């Protein structure tokens, strides 16, 4: 490590990282546009100016993203000259930037807004008209480009070259005519395009799916884990006024996904806004009818209590906490525990996506659950007297329509939606991924936490609590004391 001084405080800095990394790691605010910790530094925006003194030489202003740390370096991030230089850079960047913050999706989380306010750069000295460039330019099925907002930081270009290693963007033309474009105007492709909107520090690159959907200050952000493959990327779930999920975005995790996530996980947010959720229902002479939770659990207990070794099948979206309660139920019933393992998605790549749409596959296997393909699970169901199907999406993975067409075996389901069919004896609603707490174990053994991002529908309780209640109903009563 290298000893340097930042704002009067002596610290130890990593000599393999640029000066800006040492500043940020030690609480010194330095603005940045072109720099990103996950990309190679280029020093093109010049906003990260700090004052540096080395040895007996005079202090000078340098860009922190391209300056290596050196022993004895004295850094002042708040020097008047540094702020003056940053204001000059901002004035240049704002020269051609349109004044459309009120309709920009980036408003509220735009670095250009934040730094202009922090540096008190509120006016320009030029009178020339702004550049006339293309607005709402489609770059494919994911990204929209507003050329007028672009500050040519080149983060997007470097991301495509360095992270998915599929270079598709470039800075075309020269001087004031420079713009970001795709090679030969071909549409962007790949499963990581959504990250372009994340790395863009202004509102030049935006997501078509999120465009004009919400203002960021109306979104509640919660920490969570992506469930679309067994990688378990760290994400934030962003919910609009406690109702619809509007965005999944990557959250930095050095051990799992760093700053990125694939588009499969990013755009899975819409599925969590499905309607017609179930609270509880039980079978009557007139068919499946809405019931209270206690009634539905009593019907489930009546079915399971007289059956020899019912089949238990869990969803791969079941958390470790839910799975342990399911194991306790299996012990009382004298049944083996299984989980359905869906077929590979075909999306496996060398970066993040494992192609295995089972976020807690490893965790369930470590607890002793035996994996079954959907076909194997249906075959076992066909030979069972009754069954318990538990966990989010378990009916979807097993084939909801096929289960609905069959009258046997009689089943108890714990899922977000009911099973419409003669086989359903009791259906009990459970929270979705974004409505519960818990743990998934990813493919490498890292624990990914789920947190409540929005409340579950009224009357829907945690799966752990419902399984505990059912287990209690099935346990033999204690013998009376003599």
C-alpha cells in the first residue's frame, strides 16, 4: 500500500488503482462522468479535477481518474482552483445540453444535475445556439438514445467492449459533430444492453421499458436478489408508491455480479405485477371456493392426515427458511422432500447468466431436497395419493394446465395463484419474491438476501407461518399425563 494525504488526513491507498479510487474509498467527494470503477479510465470529461502536490514542487490541478497514487502525495479535493476548474468543465458540458430535465427519465438521479448544483454552475457565457441532434433514436429493442443529452463520456462504448466483450458502439465523426452510434447503424444485441442506461451519467441512454413510467423520487428502493438464474445477482427492487414494481437494477456485490446484471433478470420485474392473487381457498361440493386461512389449512390437514407418505414438491424459488419448514412438515408426514428443477434456459454465458432458472437450487440440495425435472415430478404425482406443492411459481413450473386437467392426485398448493382444477383440495396464497424476507444460496455458495419491497396482498401471510400452522395441525396430540 502507498501512503498519501487526502484533505489533511493520512491514508493508505492501493497503488494499482487511480487516485480517484483512493478519494472515494476514504470519503472524499470527487465528481466523475467518464470514470467508472468497473471500466478502464480515459480522462475525457475532465470533471474529476483535484489539487495535488508532490515533493517540493508547486501544487497543480490534475484529473484524479488518470493520476496514479505516489508515496507522499498530498491531495486537496476542495481546493478553490479544483472547484474553479470543475465549474469550467461543467460550463462546457452544459453548453449543448438541452434544458429538458422536467421530462427526462434521469431527473432526480442525474450526475449532471447534481454536480452543476454542487459546484454552483448555473449560467453560461456563450450565445451560440445549441447543437441540433437526433432525439428519441432507437438503438434496438432495449435502449433509446437522445443525442442532444449525450456528453460523450464514452462509458457505454467501453462497457460493450470490456464487460460483455461485444463491441457495438463507437464515437463517430469529429469535433462538434461527434455522436454515439452503433456500427453501421445496426441495432444493439445481447443480454446486457440494460446496463448501458445504468452507466450513462446523464439521460442520453434510457430504457424503453421504463421510459416515462415513474419519477425516481416516487420509487421506494429495497435491497434484494435476482431470481432469474442461480447466479443470484445483488439488485435493488424499485416500487412505485407501494404497488407496481417498476425496475430491477444491479447493486454492487464484488463476489457475485459486481456492478452488472443481465437483461433477463432486469426485465423480469413486470411478472411481479400480476393480478388475481389468491389468499386462501378450499374444495367444497360446489368446487374451489374462497375461504379463510384456517379453513383452508384444516382442509389441507384433513387430506394429508390419512394419506400414506404424501408427495412433497417445492419450487426452486423457495427460500432456505421456507424450505426448513417444509422439511419439518415432511418429517411429520413421513415423506421425502423434492424440488422441481426446470430445464436450462439456453441463456448461459461467460459473464453472469448460468442458464439455470433456479435461484436456490444449491441451497435446497444442501438441505436434502432431491431435484426432479418437471416431467419426473408429474410422473411421481400421477402415482401419488396426494401431494403438497409449495413455493412461488411451483404450479407454473409443473405445468398449470396439465395439473388443472387432472382430477388426481388431490393436492394442497402454496403459491401466489390458485390451481383451477378438480385435483385442488386447498390453495393457500403466499408472498412473492418482492414481498418477503429470506435467503437464497447461489451457484457458488454465496447467500443472497431478500427483503420486503412492498406489502403482500391483505390476508396473505408468510409461507413459513402457513407451513408451521399446517405442521401443528398434523402433529399427534400429546398423551394426557397419568
